[in-house]
C-alpha cells in the first residue's frame, strides 16, 4: 500500500513538472508581460517540489521539516505575489 502511494505521488510530481515546463514555454512565447503567470509558474514549481520531496522522504521527521520549510516558502511566495500584483 505504501509503495503504491509513493509511486502515485512520484507520477503526480512528474505530471506537475511537465505541466510547469509546458506553461513556462507558453509564457515565454506568448505572455511575457503577464506578471500573474510568473507567480503561477513559481507556485507550480514549489508544488511539484512538495509532491516529490514527500514521496522521496516519507518519514515523520522529514515530513515535519518539509512542511515547515515549504510553509515558509509558500508564505514568501504569497507576500511576493502581493507585492508584484499590487504594482501592476
């Protein structure tokens, strides 16, 4: 059961990474002036890293550390997106 969950999470992280790459390419080709897309791309990369790290290191101690670290990064992203979107 645990191995199936880890495999599913890895597949989801690869799917999110592929989606991020595709939308990143589309952004640079068509929508360079859109600031909100930059925030969405950074959020997608952060979410992908979260899925991957949780599947890679599923122990309780590492999950606690990951959640604290990623919580800080998500907070920084929310503050950064507020500042960026407020200027536009």
